């Protein structure tokens, strides 16, 4: 208990110190950060609470216990027991926690540090969980509003400086590959899997180009992790518990190859475009297949959920199910907090690799190098 309180106090002190130490006053009394800002786009892997503020289902929200139990001591909308990857990236970059875009008490000065636009359940395609989430295109439109506001409040030159120096962090695409199988869609009877992946990756690279055209130059991207083998996927076929969900496996592998090629094309076509691509598929696979090497006891069983491997997503009463759920005693033993999402401990490890990992896992730049570029 004492250790837990010490962590919370230290985390609060850190946030206050960097919030004071990283700002300058300018003539119009707005606050401008010395650090490069961090703008975050994506899905539940990155969502810091935007889904709290939209009219949606409880199944795509996490604003209830036990989510948030570790660091925040209460739910924040993050789909984890604590902090997410962008929270750690902000810490390493000496930034405060990046606020959700829809958080009602955001001030103009907060946006100079960056904004989190991510939405749990979101995809690169507009049709993925349509009406329930904030898709990537809408996230881009929300960023355009912030970009316009920054230019208006800070002046055109200072607004441009914030946008050009910022790092843009993305994790998107997985939901596009899961959605056709959760909606009983006959999609792949009318379109090839390869063409479908082309649409997903094409939408992503189109957004990258639009951010570039607005002045963005530094991009951090995660490829798609092995969620075909996450606890929830391992229990889809009740006759083959612990078998990965093969229909999604093929799509994920195709996506990661096409994403890499797409980024290489943009690097060739766009002057000054720089990116850090993290091989999330490898870093997460290694922890799932050899958890003890990374300090975990369970790599394919969730801390919170029900059924085999706690792979049924009832954590906290998710989806309004009356079925009870189990919660592990020691969350730090687990790679997955719920059947699809990582624990804070795992998020920290992945964030460290994105921040300062070698080129074979995050390249051609890592995020630390991108933040250091002016």
C-alpha cells in the first residue's frame, strides 16, 4: 500500500514539474511549450478517454472499475489498469499527460503540448463500427480544428512552429480487420482480402499525407500486433481453445507488409517526411510466447474477464452482461489486462521500445530521435 501511494505521489509531482518547467510566456499571455508537441491518433490502444464523451455503447467505453486501478486509482476511459503507450511517450518527452480532444475542460494552452484524438473501436475505414466510434477521418478533421485554433491563438508563425515540430503518433487498422467477423459480414464474398487491406492502408497513408500538407513532418506508427492470438481470439473457437483466429492472421500479415511499403513510398515522395515504424507485431509476439523473459507469468491469459483464459470480455461488466467477471490478484504478472488490451507494465515496455529501441524494432528513426529533430 505504501509503495502504491509513493508511485501516485511521484507521478503527480512529475506531472506538475514538467508542466511548469516546459513553458514560456509570449506576448499574448498564451503558453507555448519548449518541447515538441505530441498528437495522438488511433483506437483503444491509445484512447485516453474520448469515448467517455460520445454517445456510444458501454462495450466501447472503459470508464468503470477495475480499469484505471493501478496508477489513476479510478477509471479514466483508458482500456488498461493504468497508463497507455502515449502516456509513457509523453513522460519520456518531458510533456504532461496528453488530454483527450473531447475532454470538456481543455484549455488552449494544453493543446500546445498536443492532443489525443484516439477512439476505442476506431478504424481507418469509416464503416468500421460506424456511429459508435470516432473514425480516423473524423480524428483528422478534429486535428484540423485544433491546428486552426493554434494558428488563431498563437499567431500564424508560432502555430506553424508547433505543428512542424510536433510528433504524430498512430495506431490504427486492427478494428478494420476484426469488424467483418464480428458483424457477420459477407464482405469477403464481394471483395478480395488484398483489396480490402489496400483500402485500410490507403486511408492511413492518405491521412499521413494530409497531416504532412498541414505542416507535420515527424510520424510515429505502430504496425498491427498479433491480436489474432490475444486471449479473446484464443477462445473464439470453443473446440480449439488456445488456437489463434486464422481469418484475421492473414489480414494482419498483409497489412504490416503493405504499411511498410506505403511508408517507404511516402519517404521517397515527400520532402522532409520522417517516420518511426515500431514492429509492434514482433515486440508483442515475443512477450506472448515467452512471458517470463520479460517479467510476466501469463502471456496469453487476461487479468480481467471470464471463461477460459479469461478471454470473454466481461471485465467490469463490459457490454452490460450480467455474467460476473474474474480479476487477478497481481496485475503485474499479466501481459493482458482484459482479453484484448495490455497492462500498464506491458504498455511501459512497448513504449520504451518505441522511444529508444534499435532500428530492427523501431526504425528508421525511433521517437526519441524524432523529438530531438527540429
